């Protein structure tokens, strides 16, 4: 059994050596097989079997030449905007005629009072009493039905000014908001 055991160990060792050889041959990225850098110049390329690197070409005489002196420039490294352009020269011309005085934009007095809201009543009919020349207007709104002659006050807010055949003229008690209400028939 010693001989079989030794053969198995030898075969195992041989398999490991072959495996390492195969992996090193096909495994990418080893230092010996590295490709040349893409930024090298013609002088640093490998030739033949070995890698030979040469020093870059340096122009020492360019370092000895005189350089121009910096000018009188106003630079601020911490300013991010460019310098504004100088303002254009002001050309003064004499106007042909004097300018017109400014016109005020709005009324110069106190603000006007808000408009009077419309009268919510509807004119639904006329009542004529035989033998009397005065007419009675019948009005309605959502709160009720009202009646009155010319000059009467309705709801304590509105005065009937004139009663026509198809309309009634009304206004606020203080005389504001004069309005003509047409006969609606309801």
C-alpha cells in the first residue's frame, strides 16, 4: 500500500504544478506581461526582449532664456466677475422744446366711495285703484312682498321715485344709487 500511496501523492503534486502553470500562463495582469503605457514617447518603448527606459528629452537652453516681465495687471483671484466696461461718454444735446410737465397718473383727490350695491327688489306689478290717479307698485325680494306709492319708503332703505307703466324708479333713502327696475311679472 505504500507504493500506491506514493503514486497518488506524486500524481497529486503533478496536477498542482500543471494547474499553477496553466493559471500563470492564461491569468491576465502580471508584471512581466504588462503592456507599455500609452503616454510614453518613442524613446521609452521597449526594444527586443528587455524593457529599456530612457530619460525624456529636456531642452535646457529654453530654461536659460529670458522671459517677459509681468505687466501692470489688476488681477484678483478671488473676484469671479469680469471688470465692468466704463460707462459711455455722455453726449449733451440741447432739446428742441422743453419737456411737457408730467401728467398725474390717477385722481388727485381722496378715493371715491365704493359703488352702491344694486337694489335686490323685483318689480312684479302695478295696482291701480279706480277713481284715484295714484298707482301702487308691488315689489318682491327673497324676504317678502312690498307695495308703495311714489315717494314711499320700502324696507326703510329704498324710496320709490317714479312709477311707470313698465318700470319703477328707486334710489337709496339718502339719494344715492338711483336705479330703474323693469317689470318682471313674478
